[in-house]
């Protein structure tokens, strides 16, 4: 019988090493999704006891989102895209499975798999980068656009590699917090450096903003001493990368039409704050800017498809998670992912944000139960 810990290891591994999949028609079934389906089957067969009510609550919220988003479809004449629906269903499955199984052993196994997968992905990415730059030249511009060449390695969206590496860094840091092994700390640093090597703008900005937040909320002088030169270096690197990339380009091309997309989405939301239904985003954008596109902002996407109020609920959920975290570096990763989602469709392009949030909720549950047990033991001891 396969152990649940082993399944969680492979979920983490294939999540962060996304080069294996089963092509079915025009879509791909990934191995980590098959592992989640296997655990979901175990839930119904073995009727396991619920572990985390908070994670189950998140899954129920997404069920409501799906139901509401589908109920809006009959009211609008769109040729709806079903990909957002499958993504939301997948997210709900992850939360549901984690609510039953994501204890500390399971979370540790998932993070071990994620670190292993992230390390192998880093090797693949850096190898492809070197080959790419050898062929076309070592320039900042070529580094910036090289990630598109990764499409030849996998059908995985190349814009998701930054989020993959941030999640791998989080997994490494969590293992370091448990074991205090320096190897995991070095791995966390290595994975965070990949978005800077690839010059993925939103990930670099997310990491920078998160580091600044930690600098201001931390009371440790040692942390501030380490972060101060790091922040200065990152700011100089960002300036250098942007200036070199902009040579020969106009700012409109550099912004990749994002300002037009944001304005079009905001106008559509203002016209209808209740939402247009799951899968409507690209068609709304086509009507507005005459080009099929996404908003490249998770909260604008959610506001368009399931309404402004539901998008605000997601922000409240993120805030709830943030204020229940004790470790400042867990807060760092949450801020980094939040900023990432402001510049990309994290709710549709990749799963890392949601597996990350489920992991944080699991950590919060573990911490709460440990404190409760300690209080009970203290009460027994002092009687």
C-alpha cells in the first residue's frame, strides 16, 4: 500500500518539476494532479478524519465561486473558455485533500519533493539558458526573452517558472525551520535567485517588496544588517536590467500593453460589478482592446469573472492567513506571491499560489495545536 507521505512527496516533486505530463487532446494531465486524485479517492474510501477546518473552509469558498461563476453564464452571450473552470476545480480538489491529509509529516514530504523538483528544474532552466545565450549572445535583452525557448522543453507556461522557484524556496525554508540544516537555507537562496537570472519582472518586484516588508516589520538588528545591502543590490540590479533592456525599445513594448489591459478590465468591472461568469475574461478583453488577452492581474480576473465582492473575499482570506503567521519569513513568501499575482493571472496560470496558501494554513494549524497541547500539559503539570 502506498503511504500518504510518499504521495505528497510526488505531488511536491512533479509540481516543481513540471516536465512530465500525459497529453490528452489539446490539454495535458500532470502527474501531481493524478496524485491529488489518488488522495481524493482515499478520502472517500477510508473516510479519514478531518484535519484542518480552515483549509476545508477555503475549499468550500472556491466551490461557491465555481457555482456562482457558472450561474452567470446564461446571462451573457460569450463563447466561454472552460480552462478557468478546470483550474478552479483543481484548486478546490487541492484544498479538500490537504484539509484531510496535510499534517506535518505530509507537509514535510511535500516540501522535500518540491525542493528536489525545484533543484532539477533549476538545472534544466540554467542549462537551456546557457545554450540559448551561447547561440544568440550574452545580453540582458536575450536573457529577458530566453524563457520563451523553454516552451520547446515543456508545454508548461514559461512565465510560471518564477512562481515555481519562489514556491521551491518556501519549501526549502520550511524544511530549514524544522531541521536547521544549512543546506536547505542555501537551496532557498538559490531558488530565489532564478527569477533574477531570468529577469522575470513581476517575481523580482515581488521579492523586492517582500524583503522591504520584512526589513520594516523585523525587530532583529541582525536581519536588518543583512537585508540592507541586499535591498541596495537588488535595486541596482533591477535598474541595470531595465535600462539595458530598454535600449532600442519603447516603453510601450516594455510594458507589454499592460496599461491598456488594466484600464479595459477596470472599465468592464465598473460597468458590471457582479461579474460575467467563469471563462469570460479573454472575450471581454477582446471586445475592449480587439485582442484576445488576459488582464495579467489575478484580482482583476476574479472581479471580471465572479464579481468584485468575491475578489475582495479572496483578499480578506489572504489577509487572514497573513495575520495568523508568526514567522516573518513565511510572511515574506506570502507578500512575494501576493505581489506576483498583481502582475500575472496566478489564479489561472499555475497552482503554486494555492498549494502555498494551503501549506501556510497547515503550518498555522500545526502551530495552534502545538500551543494548545503545551497549554494542556502546563495545566496538568501545575495542578
